C-alpha cells in the first residue's frame, strides 16, 4: 500500500493533506483542552496525536521533496487548525460569564433572564449618566450567543462583555441553570415567551391563594 501511494503523485498529495488535517486537528484539540483545564481529555488527544504522527506523518515528512507536497502539507495544517477549533466550538464545553450593563428602568431584565433559565447576579452602580443595572450572567457556552441575542432583543442598547472562567467554585449558579428553559425559546420570540411565563406564575399565585382560603374556611 505504501508503495502504491509513493508511485502515485496525486495520491501522495491527497494522503499528505488528509493526514496533516487529522494530526493538526488532534494537536489543536489537545492544546485547547490543556488551556481549559481538561487534563484527562487532553491526554487522550495526545495519544491519538502521537498515533497519527508515528503511523502517518513519517510518510508525509519523507515525501516533502516536491513543491506540491509542501503545498498540501501547508494546506492540511491550516485546515486542521480550523477543523479542531470548529469541533471544540460544537462541543461547547464549560461555561461563559456575560457581564451586562443596562440603563433601562422600565424592564426587569434580571428576572426575565432568570425565568429563561440563566443564572443572574445583579446590582446597581453609577456611571457617567447616572444609575445603571449591572448583571453577571452564567450560561453554558452552548447558549452564549443565544443569551446575547436575547439581551439585545430586550434592550438593544445594553453594554455586553463576555468571558470564559477557568474555575468556578461556590454559589448556586451551575445548579440553578435550566438548560431545558434555555433551549425552549428563540430570541426573536422572547417577549411572547416571557408573557406566558409571567401569566403562568400569576395564575399559580392565584390558585395558591385560593387553596389557602379554602383551608381556612374548612
């Protein structure tokens, strides 16, 4: 098989391209997982990376004597990085913290976001133009973009900054998140969803008061 690959220039270019994509994908994933603190996952990717290196990359490096092979190697390297980062984005491991500052006083943005399943800590601070509501919101990375679009729908002038924490300790955030609620709405329909949530809560309060009244009368 190796002889057949060596005898065919086009097949050699394809093999160099594909093997380098696989190798660099594993290398990229290992680097990302190491930086995120997933040590055992990074170790698993390092095993796969070494396996590809020993089995396939030796063949590649021994045949970089032609310009097209070098081009295939370079393209494979670039595509491998793109593939590795894309896979990591799809996995969306970990959480993201989104910091939001809003000047709107006619909306209860913190409770709106809590009712959509996000973990929110909020308070009031003062900026150049007066009092602002400041929120620190925790969300799984999978829903980061959805959260930002939701905030823009509710307040298109909100100031938003997001970052990925390396360690999380204490608090109720991760336990208080509701992935089901996050996945069950679309940002463009968020106002209708919130109306239904608040109507259901109000109905629940009415039913609860009615039950208490019935117990007292009994």
